[in-house]
């Protein structure tokens, strides 16, 4: 009987994670975090103070990106010629939370390096590895939500992780 109680929150979490805006925010946030760390560490600065500054910039960029996406959706909603009101607009802006939350692992890693919890030099490689694993997980969750088998979902997750890695590398090269 206790297992039944544990399965309900897991199912609810799975349903929440499979929502398109959560998947979008998770993937976008992981790619954004990796790209930001790549751009900010390109100069070779790895001192703890630099990692703290990178964490601050990442948080500002994530919030700004979430607001920009929410704002774009709000403007796009006006195209359906209905009045949605202020509450709907605020709800829409707040619905971009997955993008900000997806940057949390990177923020923790950067802040940990800044506060001396672990070495500051080379933390960007750990950030990339964590975000690639997250991209794999998002691909896996999306594939399972679409009804794919575990084997197929794992393959899709691996391809999604590889594609995310290509996007991050391309962003780093461009910047």
C-alpha cells in the first residue's frame, strides 16, 4: 500500500515534466546555461570571483530570456483578437519558470566554485557534462511521454543530447 502513495507524486511529476512549455524551458535553459558558461570562460578567467560573476550573468540572462519568451507569447496572443487581461499576462510571464529553473544546476556549480566548495578551474567542463546529461533526460522524458519504448526513448535521448552538444559548441564558436 505505501508504494501506491509514492507512485502518485512520481506520476504527477512525470506529467508536469512532459508538458511542452516545461520541456521547452528545460532544453532551452540547459543550452542557454552551457552557452553562457562557454562565452564567459572564453577569456580563460577561472578565479572564484569570475565564477561568481558568471553565475550572476547567467541568472540575469535566464530571467531576461524567460521574460522575453513570455512577452513574445503575450504579444502573439493578441493576434487572436481576444482580450486576455492583466492576470492572464502575468500568468503567461510566470509560466516561463522552467527556463530559469533549468539553469539552476549550472548556477549551483558556478556558485560552488566561487565559494570554494570545489576547484574553480575546469568547472565549465563539469557544467557541460551536467547539461548534456540534462538534455539526454529531457529527450528521454519527451520520448516516453510520446509513448515510445524505453529502448527507443534512450536512443532519442542520446540523439537529443548530441544535438544539444552541437548547438552549444556552435554557440561557443560564434561568440
